[in-house]
C-alpha cells in the first residue's frame, strides 16, 4: 500500500529534500509541487508554531501533496569538558565576526509540540531524520492518513526502520550535502554511495526507496531509478533557485571557484555534515560528538558571518554535485531533472 500511495503523490519522480536552516521555504515546496515533484518543509531548527505556520502557508497555496521532516532527538554529550574546551577554542572566530557563543544546552528541537502539530493536521507525508520515531507514533500518523518515511544511511538502519512498518525509506548516500542522517552520532560503519546503497537495502527489505546523494541531472535521477528507487531526492540542485531561502552569500559560494571541494565535518554542529571546505572546516578538525550543543553554540557566529559576507565562518552545506546548481526557477529545475524520464506510474 505504501509503495502505491507514494507513486500516487509523485507525478514526477523527484523529491525535494528538506533543507533545514533556511533553504526550504513554503514557496519552494509550492513551486515544485506545481511541477509534479514532492517538496518537503524542514521542521528542524524552528519552533512548532513556526513549522505550523509554514504548513498552513503551503496548504493555502496548493492542494498538491507535500511533506514535513522532523529530527528525532538524540542524547546529550557524554563529555561536557571536551565540549567546553572546543567552544573556548572558537574565541578567535567569534571575535572575527563580532559574535558571542550561542546557547550550547542540549534540546529536543521542540519534539513534543511538533508531533502534536503533525497529528492535529496531518500532512500527506511525514519523514524522520537522525533515528526512528516510536512505533506507536508511526501507527498514529498512518491512521491519520500520512505516509511515513525514515532517513537511512546503511542496510542496518533500513532493517530497523522497516521493522516499524514505515511506508518508505529516504536513502541517503555519502554524496549528499548537509547532515548525515545516521541514527547514532558516530563514525562507525561503512559509508555507502547512493547507487550501491539502494541495491544493498533492496536485499534486506522490499520497502519503496527515495534515494539521494549528489543528484544534479536527469541522468543522475535515472541512475537511482534504474538501481531500484522509486524516486530521487534532490537538495543541492535547488539551493540557488529563486525560491530557496538560502542566504545570497551562500548561493554565490556554490558558484565561487575558490571553493574546490566538499568534506564531511563536525566543526559547525558536532554532527557529521557535508559542506564546502572553508577556513573554519580546515581549522577545526578535532571536534567532540556533541549535537545539538555545538550547533546551538555556533549559530550566532554563522549568522554574523553571513551578514558580513564571511564565507570562511559559514556552514555552506552542499552535496558533491554542487557545481551544477543553477539559478533557474524551481519548476524548471524539476523539468531538467526529469527530462526524458517516463512519468511515475
């Protein structure tokens, strides 16, 4: 049933990834929905009230399906001393942009209130990142007619998610930009390229898969569909479009020849995330496993850096295909990503 319903919401096999921190906007979700793609609002890093307002804005503008993504809360850092030492080492960076440390306390990203919003007015699709939601929550959302997905990065995570009875998997390859969706904030286990990962997960579950990781062209989309996915999840491809809420400095950096590569780092948040390699990433290579503590602490610095145009102290999240990101409108990008592909059956 989940696979059939997922195909029902995909007139074109493109899912626009939830990009927390600003890029995902109601305008972007509405624009891609008009082109037959499934757009996601990012519930992360905002209050439940703000998330609810964005859901209302999408519903007011379109009757097409859309999704909402939320972060599953993790655990507090087990080494507060290491966190304090790391934050103290950031003093020169803070001084350079005239900022102070933000709130480094652990928090659950307004989890309970966000779940209440989603159950009160269920969107067509709800996805979870950084772990599995409780099984009773999955059942409650499905009973309210939401499709439920979990982000997975390896076959073991796929098995755990499938055991919950979710409707489909958001399969994240190592090429993807921004935070790794791993269930545990560690560096253990194999990192999989997206195409190989689709094949490996197909060995352990028959659940439908929407796969992402550096997908920037129709050829890339076709490659994950041929590997067995029913849809392709794209994020970086939409970062520079007019509907994206990414800061102008961030958008420009994606085309700046000074940035030659991406890397996975904990420097900005305490959790592995892929972004353009800049001065901050190069300077901070030994970082505690402390998310969201470090993310909260560096937030003011990142905001001040953006205001100053200081790309060396901004978190410029991007997938490996970032050079192909275009400034075309979102609807045109969907058309480019699906050119030559058959409509979803």
